[in-house]
C-alpha cells in the first residue's frame, strides 16, 4: 500500500511541494503520494492528519506554530523555537521537526558575509530564520506590522520594531518573511519605511516563491541583488524528504531530483 503525505496551509493552492515530492517518489520508486490540504483552522490539524491516515506532512502559512502544539513529541531545532514544519507519524504518535531553519541557512550559504540582517515579519518563518542566523553570528533586527508577536524575538535578544517605532537604517540583507504579496499586491511595510531601507540595503530576499512579489519588484527597480524563496523551498524540502523516506536516500540523491521539478 502507498503512503500518503500532505502539506497543510491556508492558502495552500500556491504550494509547489506536491510537484517536488511526487517527482521524487516516482523517480526513486517510493510507494507514496503527496497532496495539498487547505486547512482554515490550525486547531484541526491533528484530527485531519489522522482522518486522512497520513504517513507524514509539511505545514506552511499560517499553521507552523499550531503544528508545534498538535505534535505528541517535538525533536531538534523545533523544540527551541516552538515552530514545526514537518510531521512524521511514528506508531500512534505525531513527531514534529523543523527543517526550515537548517534548510534556509543552507540556501543562504553564499551570503555568509551578510551580518546585519533585517527580518520583516514575526511568524513561524521569521522565528526559524532569525534564531538560525543568530546562531551563525548575525545581528538580527525584526520589523513587524503589529507588536503582539514580537515578544519571542525580544526575549531572544533581537532589536524589535513595529511600523510606528521603526527608523530606516543600513542592513547587509533584508528578508521578507511576511505573507504580504503571496495572494495580494501588498508591501510588507509602508513604502515610507521600506524605500529608504531598501535603498541602503545590500541584498534582498523574499521567502515567497513562484511569483515576483511587490517587495522584490521594488528591490529590482532599485537595482538590488535579490533572491526569491525557491532555493529555501528546495533546501527545507530535501531535509523533510530525508525524514519522509526514513533516511534511505542521501541528500546528494534527493536534491537534484527535487530540483528537476522546478522546471515543470
Ligand atoms: P505566519 O502566518 O506565521 O506569519 C505571517 C507574518 O506575516 C506575520 O508576521 C504577519 O504580521 C505578517 N503579515 C501578513 N500579512 C501582512 C501584510 N499584508 N503586511 C505586513 N505583514 C503581514 O506565516 P509563516 O511565517 O508560516 O509564512 C510566511 C510566508 O513565508 C508565507 O508567504 C509563506 O508562503 C512563506 N514561506 C516560504 C517558505 C519557503 O520554503 N520558501 C517556507 C515557509 C513559508 P502580523 O503579526 O501583524 O499578523
């Protein structure tokens, strides 16, 4: 019998994960199939996982923190930040992992000289990136629309601002981790803050992939070197695929196959 895997999110129609994993499973002759589940209420994640008899799952916007709560046990980096993006069923228990942090760091390895980093957004993706980059000696500033989610970052010792308290400054790298631009045409911060910050920035990244967001469009117009979220998607996916296939395949085998799916 085939194993069933899924990605939970809301929205989730944009996700390239089914293409990536199904191409991998077919290429490696793994008896498995991967689908996407639109889940408006993150509190229903556990129930839906068991209803669908899943073998494993990925979790995306906005349920990565709810996934942490849904798991019976959480291992590794996910424990440190309270954010789960990969779930594996072990017997009758759900085990949570975070592959974003190491995956994103791998995807950004060519930017090691960037030390002053502005992260826009304060959700699950911002937590993974900020803590992992801080472990590598980066100086992290977090800018979010609202203050409610900034406590985690303040406790971690990062400089934190909302739109009212932020003053544009100079950063080697700006990373948009908000969902602004995912299904709308919004900027992650007002242009009065964004433009002076972008104009002084070294490099710009948007974790959203598959489209040119207003953030990246503006950075491009300002002739900034930039990158979208495709390499991050791939890198976290390779680590999740290792877990889904119980480490039967090397990363060096998984990565080129998953990368092929980006041409589809
Ligand atoms: P969360 O829901 O946990 O956090 C969303 C964040 O975006 C919050 O800080 C929220 O601010 C902010 N936000 C939402 N809408 C706006 C807006 N219109 N203007 C400004 N800020 C806004 O989401 P995740 O961290 O899970 O995901 C964030 C993004 O990262 C998504 O677009 C997702 O697709 C992408 N992603 C990409 C991955 C990849 O592999 N490339 C992997 C994972 C995620 P507030 O606190 O004020 O509500």
